[in-house]
C-alpha cells in the first residue's frame, strides 16, 4: 500500500484524535453521572473507539470497522487464544513464585465477598471492554496508517510511549510503572505486527488485566475486587510494585522480556490487512494463513 503524504497523514491523525475526544467531552459527563465513574469511563471509552474507527474507515478508506483487524474467523480465534494464553500465563508466572517462596501471601478482605454477578460484571465491563477500547484506539486506524507511512518501529515505539504517558495520571504511578507500561504498549504493537489483527493484542491485554485482580493485586494503580482476597507482600516496592501494583515492579520488567520471546515463537496466524498489505494477487499471506 502507498504511504500517505506527511500533510495527509497529519490531517488524518488529528481527525482521528478529534473524533475520539468529541464524544468523550460532549456525552461523557452525562454517561458518568448516570452509570458511575468506572462504568461510565469504560463504556464511553469503548464507544468512542468504535465510533472513531468506524467513521475514519468509512470516510478515509471506504471500508468497514472490521477491516482494522476485527474479522472473526479461524485465525482470529487462534490468535485470541494465543494472546489469552500469553497474558494469563505471564501474569500467573509473575505472581505465583512470590506466594510459593513466602515473599507474599493471600489475605481475606473483611466484609462480604463478591457475588458471581459482581465478578462477571467487573471482568467484562472494566477489564474486557477496557482492553478492547485501548487496543482499538492505540492499534486501530490511526496506528495502522502511521505504520503504513513511517514503518514498523517508527510507529510501534512512539505509540508505545504515548500509551505509557497516558497512564501517568493513574494513582501511585512511578517511573518504573511508566517504563513497564511503555514495554506493554510496544509488546501489543509487536503483536499486531505479527498477526495483522487486533485479536492477538486484545487477548494479551485482557488476559494480563484479568489475571492480576484474581490474585488480589492492583491493575495499573486501580483496585478491582474480584475474589475477596488481596495479595500482601513482605518484599519491598521494587519487587511488589507498591500501591500501583506489580506493573511497577522489576519482576514485570523481566516477565515482559519473556512475553516478547513468547510472541516471537508463538504459532500466530497472520491475516491480510486491507490497510497495510498489497492488493489480492500479490505475494501476501491470505487471511488465516500462518506467518
């Protein structure tokens, strides 16, 4: 696909950001007032990401929303499972050893435990919808036209840094937390490079975010009660991440390296992206063929 001219690229990126921010500022306060802060922010973010990508694809490319990498086929299922396995497995690998060696323990939180409905509600609305929102926003149309025009790492690295910078306002954020979050942003970008769909990064993102609160730890500084237990550390903040959660720990920095290796070797099925790949008939992988 042909790269966009710098002025055209800049105009489309500005329009992409504006289309996202407009419903957030116009409708967001009303939605938050009606549904509460956490649910309102989650639903508004996802809705804004869907609207932004839908309009951008229709206006600038004459294509559907699914063409940003949301096709549902055999390859999508496989990539989603690979992503979920990596996210869940890496989070469990991060938190199980401290429990085994006694550097941390699970402690019951006083009060009634959450019901099955509350657990499902938290997982779907806050974690799944939140992960889908961030991946559609940061790896959707804007990311892909930047990728088409500037190349892989000239896109993945700066977008990963922007992804981290927007987490700086999260409670108890630290420099190590931001460095690790940038690492995740780069990891999710690399996942898109491998799969050319959003299911692999969504699976990784949701698998990680879902597993952390199962162990009773904070997710990016946010407490999401799901099990009635919290993980209490005897190790220092460098290892536990302190109040921000393990994403502000050196353990996460090491696990990130393992996740990159996992993605490098995983049997990802690369799909053909209409925004990034040559027209049909050229030498590309057809949708659902292994890379």
